[in-house]
């Protein structure tokens, strides 16, 4: 869920609570975001606060918009903390590797470069074959790759190519997802300063 959508939901809950704070029930925006209204009676007087809790990776972040005399209850999103949690989660995903067709491959930067070089080497070696019969025989020959645990997998070159193309696609999808989330968090910080 996008931060802009979450902030819109908070605004809706806040305006509903202005009318009657006791009637605003907790809302689960998705599996990682919860929104609730808390009514308080504090030393400075009564009021309410709309509380949004969002889970990013293994961490939770809270934004509070309050109405009433206790302005100290107001809390903005910890955007720097959210970015750090996002990066930590992305790094953790990469450290666990990418599973493709039953093989989990390492995905650190050096591993990605090695797999890219292997793809190039396999393509160039095929191009060196003198005819189509030799190229077909080459593609069906085996090459060994190792998984994240170091276990060897002896696979046909066509299979290895298929695995590596899917591997690259999944890495790209993970990177794009993290980049979009990063941009959303950064844009929220920019909007707060306008």
C-alpha cells in the first residue's frame, strides 16, 4: 500500500472522528497497515488521536494525528527509519538468494556479475559452433552451477540459460519493488517540506 493512500485513509478517519470519535472502528488497510482512533482524557483535556501503524520488514512505524489540547501526541512518520528498514529487508532478501526452478542461487553483487558473465560465455561458446547440429549438441551438453549452499547442479546448457534468465527477471522485480517503495518514502518527505 502506498504512503499517499495511507495518509488519505488517515485523513478520512480523522474527519470521521471529528464528527464522532467513538464511532470510528479500527481499520486494517492491508496485512501490514492498521489504522485506529484512540480517545483520551489527559491532564490538559480530552481529545482523540488517529494512529496508523505500518510494518516495514521486521520493524513497525507509527504516525499519529491528534485533535485536542495535547499536541505533544502528534507524531510524523519516521521516514529515515522506514528507508533503513526497507534497505535492511532488501538486503535480507538478497542474502537468502533467488530460487528459480528448484535451485536457490546466491544473489550478492559479485554473484550477479558471475552469472552474467556465465550467460555471455555460454552464448559466445554456442556462436563458435560450426553448424546447427553442433549448436544443438552444445545446448544439450551439461554445465555445472552451484546453489547458495555450494551444492553442484549438473544441468543442460539450455536449462542453465533458462534459470539465469528467470533469475535476472526476479532480481529485477525485487529491485524495482524496492526502488518504488524507496521513492514513495522519499516523496513523502518532500511533500512534508512543501
